[in-house]
C-alpha cells in the first residue's frame, strides 16, 4: 500500500473515502517516464544515466527558478531533452522576467 500523505487519525469511513478518491484519480494515469528514459538508451546502464541526468537537472531547474524568483515553474514549462549525451535532462522553456524585475 503506497503512502498517500495526510495526517494521522480519522475514522474508517473517512479513510475509505480517501482510498476511493485515490483510486479514481490514479486509475486514469499511466506512468510512462521510466519507459521513455529506457527507450533513450536501450540498456539498463543508459537508463540509469538518463534517470540521473533527469533527477539532477530537475533539481537544478527548481533551485535556479526559486533563486531567480521565477514563480511559474509548472510542468507545462519544462521540456525533456531526448537527444545525444544530454538525453533525459530537463530544460526550462518559460524564462519570463522574475516578478518585479525591470520595474522602477
């Protein structure tokens, strides 16, 4: 049983409602990132390397965006690189000016 966050306590009826909602949401989802990363290289070693590049570059984009004050780091503003030695890296494609930048 996967961890779904939330606090402690709560009645049994409340927990079954949470389980039903969780099943409804996740029932329509199909995880594909791991398959996409595997197709990039075709071997387990290449998959591990692409996964590491993904993890590191996503962390860099998040920290860099936070440090620069880029407020909108939604998934729709991220691209996944699929070519060459940088396959699996995350690229931020929405570099609007940070809030308040350029105002006098």
